[in-house]
């Protein structure tokens, strides 16, 4: 059976008024899982998204100068067992 996984990333989404919480809730019916890389925000973004729904798997990875592009490979390799803790690579 096919499984649909969505991937997104955000850093300081609440501070910059990105509607990340609403976006995640909107996409919940569409996906089997949503993987969110939260880039060690200082505005409470991680706390706002970590407990929305069990289908949302959140982690924190440091983003480099290319943001999400740099961490996509790390998440691709670990998406089977991604955990709900904040990770540092």
C-alpha cells in the first residue's frame, strides 16, 4: 500500500507570521504523515506544532545557508524512524 508523506520546514514561523499551524491542520486529511523540520526557532514554533496531531512528526535540525535543501537528505534517510525530539546534527 502506498503511503503519502509531506515534508516541510519552518524557522521562527510564528514571529514571521507564517501560518504554519493552520497549514499543517489543513493538510492532515491529505497525508499519512507530515514531516516537519523545525530549525531551532526562538519564537515557540516548535512548541506550537509538536502536539497538533500524531501524524505530524517534528524534529529540529540546524539549517545551513540553503535552509531546507540542506536538511532534506538527512530527513529522507531517517523518515522511517523520525522521532518527536529535537535533533542536532
